[in-house]
């Protein structure tokens, strides 16, 4: 087989679920945290949605491994059932006795209720997990809702996890299912992998399969092509990588090439380029000369209108020294397109006085700072971060570059250019922006990911301490155990800041908490620090 040719012990890209190949991206870990929080929140519904192949089954496996020993779980994998058949399946999974002949909805419901009461009295919890839940009929969903009516003064006796494709969310939003939709205590929509996660995913599977050290089967450009055509969906990445490796093996090559990926995509997905793309390219080739001529004709007028850069109003109003470097009208407009290594070093210097680490955006916090990635098609979410960001950019000749935005000042932004700090219109930046961005933030000591009820770590203690300082309280709500009281305080904070009020301390909550407690590098402070670092007058 081809994997032996590449020095692998087994096929690395099988689409069957193998626990050894478990890859938990940050978004997979966040989804798992939501499910675990929902299971421990006292009953009701948990919703997990995502496109086919995004890794919902992976999260399910991880959830099963982390459920407490006092949980009884019923799993329904085929929801194309009637209400009667579904209840019977639940009874079979939980080993509940019920009359096999002449059974009715009432008999089955009563049997389930007796089991739930007995389980609760024995100190056990009951969870029902339904996969492919988008196929459930309205009648069946309503019957499932009725199962959650049995409850004590403090909690419901049945926790139901609904897992399905994105259309499940639309179905639950229907007016006739509003009662069920209102009972969802935790929900998460699992998105595909981003380009960096795709690269890490491919590397992870190759390493598990025994790839010898120092060997590279998928160069960076090839990985980008795979991500684009697989759209970041793990299952499609597996199919594409497997077929591309087979192509390299057939040609006796040691690496996969981009043409192989294109050929593999055509074979695997059964389609070539989207219809109309070739026509669009011809139109582009025809119009480019006209656009270029128009720009050359208008350029003197544009440059005269731009004039000289001015210092930010916020700095002037506060009496701070100017931080912007004066830029001559005829200076190159792309001097803010920097190579990635240089931009990362400047990014670190802007945020920290600590020595620049070998890898600025490492997987774990370095010198108290965590580097996290995001993606957006519009500016609003990036501006809302209210802190410096490093943008993924592309030069006119399609080479990778980066731009360090020190502060947003719509309709422009203050960026770190080769000659100093420069104000650039967002329209101009958008022309080179690829949609990705990086930010540096300060996680609590011991941070390993989202925190929820029951977690115990120094990170929990730090979060509790930050809230105590924010509230002016002498003592925090807890020591190092995430309690229900802390979750309630987190929920209130999230609601006040327009976040999802689920009581789970994830990255977005920490970003807002750092900002509220003065730990974040605000735009004004970033501009002042950038001016000092660049020697601006």
C-alpha cells in the first residue's frame, strides 16, 4: 500500500473514526466544553450542530469518555422513527422493562418516568443523545420535549443532547417548537477548520501514522490548496489527502504537489472549478488593463487628496505625544505590508517588554501572553475586539504578508509601517486582507481552555479574583473550584457585554474581562506605546 512507500505504519487518512487520531481543535474543545456544561447544568436540552464531516462524532466520542460514572446514557443513532419507536429505543438503551405487545405512548412514557425517578433517588443522572436529529419529525420532537417535564424543585431528571446538521437549528426555530427551543440550555455550531488548523490536522494524522521525523509530504502551498477545496471539513480533508498521496505514490514522488491536489479534488468531489469561473477570469483579464489605466490617470489626484498623515484625535485630546510618523504624499502605499516574521516580532514588542520568543504565536501561553486566531469577512468583529491585531495579508503578486493594526479609527486604521505609524483607509487594507487575524491576550495562570462548573485549577482562582476586583469585593466567590455562584456572576457579565450568557469562561469572555479589569492593551495605550517603540516625535 502507498503508506508503506512513505514510511508510514498505516493509512493516516481513513474516514473511519479511530480514537488514536482524535484531533481537538480550539473550536472542538469549546464545543465539548459547552456539552459538558450543559450536562451538568441541571437538565433540559443541549444542541450541537455542524456541517457533515466537521467532527461532531469526534466530539461525541470525547464527551462519552468524560461523562461521570454516575451517568446513564441512551444513544439513538437512527432518528427516522415514530414517537412510539423512539420511546421504545430509549427503553431498550436504558434496559427499561416495558410491555412488548400492545405497548402505547402512555405505557412507554410511564416506564421512562419510573426509571428517571428511581435513577434520581439513587443519585444517578440520565442523558439521552440523539444523532442526526434534523430528521426528527415535529411530532417526535414534541414527544421528546414532554419527557423533560418530569423534574424536581432544582433540576430536570432527563438531559437530552440533540446533534444534527445546520438545518436542525432552522427547524427548532419554527413557532410550533418554540417551547422546546426555549429549553435549550447550551448550544454550539461547529465550524470547519481554518487554514492553520487544517495544517495542524494533517500533520497530526501523519505523525500518529508514524511519519519519520523531518519528512514533509504536504508542503505549505499544497496544504492551502487542500484547505480551499476541502473547505476545512475534516472528512473531506481526509478524502483529498488520501487520494493525493495515492497520486504521489503512483508517480514515485516524495511529496504531494498542487496539481495532484486539483486532480484529486476532481476525482473525489466529482466537480472541477465552479461553473462560470473561467468566464470570470476572462472578464478579469479584459478589464485589468482598463482599471490599471484609470488608476494611473487618477493617481496624482488621489495622492494630492491624501496629503499628510495626522495624529489620532484620541491621543491629541489626552495630551499624549503624537504617535504617527509623517508620511510623504508619494510614499509607497504598501509599506505596511510586512513579512510575517517581522510583523510578529513587532506585534510582540507592542504587547510585551519580555524578550521576543522564537515562536510568537505558540500553541500555549508564552511569557504570560496567549496568541489566538480568528477569521471574519467584515471589519466589525475585528474592530469590536478593541485591541491591536495582526492581519493575514497578501501582496499584489500573491505572496504571504502581514499588517499590524495598532488601533482602528474607522473609516481608517493606524498601522505599523516600515517608516513608522501610518493611518490607512480600511478600504485600502481590505484589498490585501485575506480574512484572518491574530491577537495577543493575557490568559489566567494555568489556563488550558474554557472553564465551567466543576473545574478546579489556578485559572479558576484567577478568574474569581478578577471578578472580585471588578466588583470591589474583598474576597472572591471561590478559591480554585468553579462553583455555581461564579457561573452566575459570569453569566451576568456575559449578558452585560453582549456575549452568549452560558456561564462558561471561554476566550471571548476572558478578552472582555481583561478589558474591564485594565489588563488589555487598549487602542490609546497601544498608540502611545507604538509611538515610543518607533521613536515617533
